């Protein structure tokens, strides 16, 4: 029998408005994954064909788990550990919450490093530093490698980025996270729109639209599908407790389903805008769209100086990259802060400052691992890449899968549906029908994610993924 304790936190802070929550949750989803990872992944995996698979993964796998996390958070008004503990009657399901908090810690450790890069490149673009790189990707690559491999510079920028993140979280939900999202999210949309307009105005830019939106499924392979699924988790901030935490600040008037749809639409729309802006410029200037992770920090700095007003466009691009990184980073740090506030009774200031500092310290080791000091050298992988792969390939998918299993096995579909229907004005539903729909969606999500995890485990242990064994 499910035991649910009363939540003692009657004075818990809430979002100031529905718009504020949607912008903050979308800001969590809209991060480096949309503007940095998505374009280079699409570029290396057939463009539009990858986009189609990515969107299917978001709808089939992402939406049910997103709804589940928001419902769990709102129902309990607690951070992940307390929420799962509360709903499961003090059982071992609480470890699902601990996994979410641990995932947030791991991700922000390397995420803050990349956030520092975005700040550095924003200033570099503004000062005209890209001019010397014009049309010279080899030199640009050397500049970037020298920067991230140095000891002092990237750490300085990482700590500056983390100070922005900590400063916002200290201010709280309304004054910090929501206020920041209301400023940064509209700016991201407007600036991306300007960049898209500029890209389409360039001769040959429309080829980028064809690359991004005209599917060529022959370009797809099983690895592309696995990558699209992993990216769907990463970009929606699933499996790391973020949406449970953000859901805990919601009141009962909110329509969770429509809010989740808006979050997914905004997240996907910005990813498409970013892809359009980048690929129209890349194709117009004859650059390689499959340049990988270096597309943003190596290729684009060589292209902007060749465009009229390149200093302005380059600065705007890296500025929105910084804001996107920041909106995601604050949501990740809030997961950790909320845990210590809810479960340990710490003040927001103490929790944020202490663990923001600890995460920054771990981030320093991530940054140093890209140079001469790498504590995971014995694994033949940098500490930075180790934390990236650990979180995106294992921690987030496992967190999402066990969340789906928790709803199916412990919380129950009828109770989940009842929580979803709170805030829905017109309840003209056949409950048994929607219960079955939710059950099928969650079972499908958990099965797909389990296959993803097994595939990655086979690849790690035997250097032979399932698709390779099947002859693909």
C-alpha cells in the first residue's frame, strides 16, 4: 500500500506565473544541447533524417517521462529525493531521487567548463578576435585547442560562468530563476531569429534549409538512432531531477499537459532555429556541415569575419550560446540546492554557495584534463569526456527508465492521471482509456530506454554494441 506523508513545507516558494514556469522549464531544456550539440550531431548524421528521429524520440520517450517528473514534483512539493521517498513510503525508490541529484552534480561539473568557453568566445568575437581566423579553420582549431588545453584561462572563464549561475540561484525561484528566464529566453528567440534572417539572406544559405529539413533516411544508421535518443534525454533535462524540482514549485492550477507541450515545442523550436541559423551560414560560406563538435568553436569563428557585420553576428551568436548554457546550468544547480534545503534544512545561500563551489572545484579537474593533467588517463579518456559519457549514456537514461517504472509499479497510473487532470478545466475524459494510453507510453519509454542502456553497456564492456553484433 502506498504511504504518502504530508509535506511539512507549507511556505515553499512557487513560480510567479504560468509563463514564468514555461520559460524557466524551457530554459532548462534549451541549453548547449540545442545550440552546440544538436547542430553538429545532425551534421554528422544526415541532417533532416536525424532531426526526424530526434523528434520521434522526444514525443514517444520524452513527453511521458517529462509529464511524470512534473507530476511527481507538483504532487509532493519536494525535491527528487524527498519526492520519491514520500510517494514510495520510505522504500528504496528514494535512490531514484539520489540518482537525479548525482546526475545534476556530474553534469554541471563539465557543463560549467563549456559555459566558460561561451563567455570567452563572446568577448573574443566582440573584440574582433575572429578577424585573424577568417577562412582559416586550421589556425582556428589551433587557437581553440591551445585555449582549452591551457591551465589558467579556461578555469578563469569557468569560474566566472559559475559565479553567474550561483548568483541567480541565491536569489531564489521568483527573483532569480524566473526573472532570469523572462529576460534571457525572449532574447535568445529574438537573436536567433535575426541570425536565421541573416543566414537566409546569404547566397547559398537556403541549401542549409534543405540539409536540415529534407530527410534522407539512407543516411541514417543504428548509431544515429541511439544518439538521437540520448540527446532527447539530455536536451529535455530528463533523468537528472530538474523537472521534478521545477514541478515542485507549481501550484495546482497549472495544466501539466499543456505546460509540458509548450516546453517541448519551445525547446524543439529553438533547436530548429539554431540549426537553421548555423547551417544556412555554413552552406553559404562553403564550410563543412559535418565538422563535429568543432563546428561551433572552430568553424564558425572562421566564417563570421567573412560576413558583413561579422563582429556583430559573431558576438550575438556566442552571447545566445552563453545565455542558453546559463539557463540550463541554473536549473541543474537548483536540483542540488533544493535537495539540501528540503532534506537537510540548509538555507538557500549555504547550499548554493557550498555546492556551487564544490562543483566548480570538480569542474577545474575537468578543464585540466583537456590539457596535461588528466586524472582518468588510465582509461584513455579525459575526465571531461568521462563525466559527459557517464551522464548522457548511463545516468540520465537510467534515471528516466526507473522514473517510468516507478510510476507504473509504485505510484500507479490512476493516481498519476488524477494528478495530471488537476488544473484541467474541462474533464471530458474516459479515464480508463487515458490510463491505458499512459500505461502504454510509459512501458514503451522504459523498454526503449532499457535497450539504449543495454546497447551502451555492451559497447563499453565488449567493445561491441548490439547494432554491430546484428551486422549493421
